[in-house]
């Protein structure tokens, strides 16, 4: 029997494409991978970031989103009857670019909106919370995990209040490079506040299986998943695939197999 609350595992609802500049494989290869695994639905959830002071573009511009939609709609038609293909967006929150983010969201018919926070602003540049680059890991370590996570969870609360979305992505993924660190009472209070806001605004919680790549649990940890489920917050699984072979990865663990 699964230790997780009931989850509909017939679809993978967090899949990236080559258009974000840090994933590989053609969009059609992701669709074929999903079909081969018996999935009935899949959601491409491509990166949207605005106003970042960062050395590498790892998100889509409006021009790339147009290409993304063109290819996605082609694939939807080609694979109709085999799998339902949805075209969504993963919105990276930046309080200083809220109007720009909203403008892009109004420009495209995104079918699923995931909300996340990938960056910490140190006063002069944005540090990538999830990057494996040593420079960013060391810079964030120098600031210290407590203030970084204070800012991270506060940002998610701010984002959920400001951006219309369907779900919150990988809630505790900022812990990725902090394996020995335990969340403080303040962090748990912020998470509780966040979950209450999600309930009020009907925002689902993503169960992101990319967490299994670095720890024995998904993002977020099981305790937070159960907190959300007990409140009545819907749960949506996603692999955060950046390569076709990662589609539906570790879903068997969510099913208790």
C-alpha cells in the first residue's frame, strides 16, 4: 500500500523541452516516451522567467514560446487518440518583474500554469537555488541557509498571492543542495501559511519526482504532501523531465511499488 495520498498517475504534468536551453531531446521524443509508458495525458511545462540578472538564459522568450506552441499543437494533432498533450508554463517568480510576467501570461493560451521560485537575489545578481554550479552553491552557502530559505518561502507566498496559477511546483526544492539542513520552526510556519493560501486560492500542490534524484523523497517531503492532502489541496504528479527518458520517472514509487 502506498504511503502517499491518492494520486492520479495516468499523466505526467511537468515536462520541459529543448526550448529552455537546458533540456535535451525533441518534443516528439517526449511524447513518444509518455506513450510508451502508458500515460494518458502529459503536460509540457516550459520555463518563463523575467527581469533576472543571470549569466545564462535558461527560459523561453516570447519568440521561443511561439515555436513551442507551434510544435506542441502539431504533436497534439498527430498523437490524438494516443495521448492528450497539454501546453503549459512554469512561472518563475520575481517580485521586481511581476507586471512583465503577467503580460507574457496574457499573451499565450497556456493550459496549465505552474508557479515556482528558482532564484535568490543577493543585491547585485540572481543566484540559482537549484543549480549544480559550484559558484552558486558556494555563494548561497556564504549567505546561509536560514535567510535564503526565509526569502524562498516568503517569495512563494508572495507569488501565490500575485500570480493566477493552477499549482505550486516542487515546494521545498530549495533544499536540494542543503542535505544536512533541517527546516526551522519559522520555515514550517511559512509553509503552513503558504498551504492555507493555496487552499484559499484553489492552487494544487505538485508532487515532483525529480526529488528522488538527490534524496529518498520527492519534492516536497511526504510530511508536507500529507499536510496539503489533509487540508483538501489537490495533488498533481510531475517528473520535471529534462530528457525524454525522464518522463514519468519514479512514478512507481508514488504508487508504492
